[in-house]
């Protein structure tokens, strides 16, 4: 079943910009997911700083990696963006709760949505930017 919405084609520059933002966001999540396995002591200290038990590090890392994989698959990228937004909402709340500015999770969330917005014409049809 096709929708009646017409989508404008994506320019080559927009598509590549979207791919670059998507890849940068994916890289951030895969680095974060690998951190507890590369340096478990520092990851446990970071969890403690945020107020989470050390035992949650692996679960949080797996959730980040799975969400990033879903985001990087073109057919499921919108679902992945929604999952990553939820993940980053938790990170934002954690930063605010301990009195730190939530700049990093907000910037990464902007990269997630900018990447998919630039490369997905159906998303631009649903969420058009107005002049």
C-alpha cells in the first residue's frame, strides 16, 4: 500500500551530509557501548558518578549498541532514531539530576535526527521545515 504523499528526491550533497551525521552518531554509540569492555574500572566509576550501580554498565551498553544498529539499517532507521532519542533522554535526565549541563546528549540527539532528516525524504515530507 502506497501513501499519497509525494517526496522530493534527495540531493547528493544532502544525502552525503546525512550519511556523515548518521555515521558520527553511530560511532558515538558504538564507542560508548564498547567502553565498559575496554576499561571496566572507568566505566564503573562513570556509572557511580551518574548514580547507577556498576552492574548496569553492560546492560546500558547493549541497549545503546542494539539501538544504534537499528538506527544504521536504512529500513529501520526511524525506529532506531526514536530508540536513541529515548536513550539520550535518559542521559539528559541523568546529567540534569547530578547538576551537570546536558550538552553532550543533546548534541548527539541533534546529530541523530539531522542525519536521518537529511537522507530520508519521507521524514522531510512529514516534518517539513518552514521558511
